[in-house]
C-alpha cells in the first residue's frame, strides 16, 4: 500500500476501458473523498471515445503518469493487457493474471486486483461463517475468474465451474486448479446443476442473466434448497430474480452490490492510504443504483 495520506494534496484518478461512461465508480470514489475532506477528481477515460486501441494501454499509462494522475482503475478489455507494462504487480493480481487498479507510486507503476479482494471482503461481510466445503461458480468470464480465485483463497475445498461455453469453464477450472493446488477444481455443464447443487454449500452466479437486458433465472429455481448460500454478482438490479427465488427457498443470500462496493473500497484505500467508510460507500452505491435503474 502507498502512503499518500497527506491532507490537502489533490488526487487525480481515472477509469480506463471501453464503455466506461455509465460506471458508478467515479461517483462512488468522489463522494467518499468529499466526505473525508479530500480534493479528489475521478474521470472516465473511454478508449473508444479517444480512438485508442486497447493494446496501447501501455501508452495510456505513460500519458496518465505524465499528466499527473495518481492512479487508474483498469477495466474491460485491458485487465490482462496492462500487466506487461507495470513495474510491479502484487501477488494476488499476479496469481490471477488480471489487474484492475494501477497506482503511480513515486514514478513506479504498481498493479493490484480489487475485483477479487472486493468479492472476498464483501462475502466475509455479507455471508459470515458460510460453509465452504463445496461451491459452484456459474460464469467463467472476467468477473467469474476473479470470483473463482477469491473463493479458493477463502477456503472452498471443491469448486465446480459451470458456463454455457463448456470450453471456457474447462479453461478457467484448469487455471484455478493450477493456481490453487490444495483445492479440487472441476468444470461441468449447466445440465449437471441438478446433480451439483443438492450436494453444494453455495453457488455464485457470475453471468449477465438477471440484468435488465437479460432478465430471468440462470437455473431452475427448484434446485434451490435451504442448505445453499447464494451469491449473485449482478447488481443492476440489486435484488435479482435469483436472489428473490433463493430467499423464498430459505437460502442465505449475498447481492452483487457487496463486490461492486468493496472493489471501490479496496481501490480507494490503495490510492489514498486512507481507510474508507465502507458502510457510507455502500449506502451511496445503493442510492446510485436505485436512481439509475432502467
Ligand atoms: P463476461 O462476458 O466476461 O463473462 C460472462 C460469462 O457468462 C461467459 O463466459 C458466458 O459464456 C457466460 N454465460 C452467459 N450466459 C450464460 C448462461 N445463461 N448460463 C451460463 N453461462 C452463461 O462478463 P463478466 O465481465 O464476467 O461479467 C459477468 C456479469 O457479472 C456482468 O454481466 C455483471 O452483471 C456482473 N459483474 C459484477 C461485478 C460486481 O462488482 N458486482 C463486477 C463485474 C461484473
């Protein structure tokens, strides 16, 4: 962590990626900074708007450093591409192979991944003491990859990765198994959920299903049972059809707001060296989601 907590110093932070315009992260950081009395500007840097190809992320880092940025959040499609351009990458992000936060620290660029730490922190807060012997991860994309790593760091002994694209599930399962040798990681297909879920402690949903543009449930609600915790990482809406069905079936649940807020909480701490008020950021986030609901 950097030690940039000197009061009165202005902060300049950016979010780099494509389609970043609607992100709630800038507002989230700036409101917390205001509450802490910090002078903090956070802007989106949409590569499409600037006509910069994602593989030029190294140039973007140099420009940002020259222009006086303190840090960048990095999102799709640059989380992997950025790594080779960094001076240092912390152990968790290196293991995962993806960086979503770059801090410019005394002329050096240091990469972190607060998607994976954010999921873990949000999970610990929202589902304390959840059993971890066996869990299913549905969705092997970018977010699923960060969540899978977090689940294994948190102690899941047997993780099964499921995706519409079975090759994607197999690749992620192989990568996770390679990085977490003490755990058992398998891949499976959606039709096997009827066998997997009755014997699982929990399921994390990490596909777009349940978002306003992709309404519905990712699997048959009849597979839900009171012995299963259910975490959804979709946060628009916060209360997805899956979470509603899970509560009705007696499951403990965790909404996607926890991961979204804690990725920002962890990034804010790395950038400023200050401890953010997670409860305040969560309340602000939930208010923003409600106000921007489609
Ligand atoms: P992605 O496109 O990289 O991956 C999505 C994966 O889901 C793909 O592998 C796809 O094959 C699979 N998939 C799609 N529909 C499916 C279905 N019906 N059944 C099984 N698998 C299916 O996307 P991503 O970046 O991993 O994001 C996934 C979702 O996670 C987003 O839509 C967003 O809602 C959510 N998200 C939440 C947070 C958070 O902080 N809470 C962060 C990032 C993403």
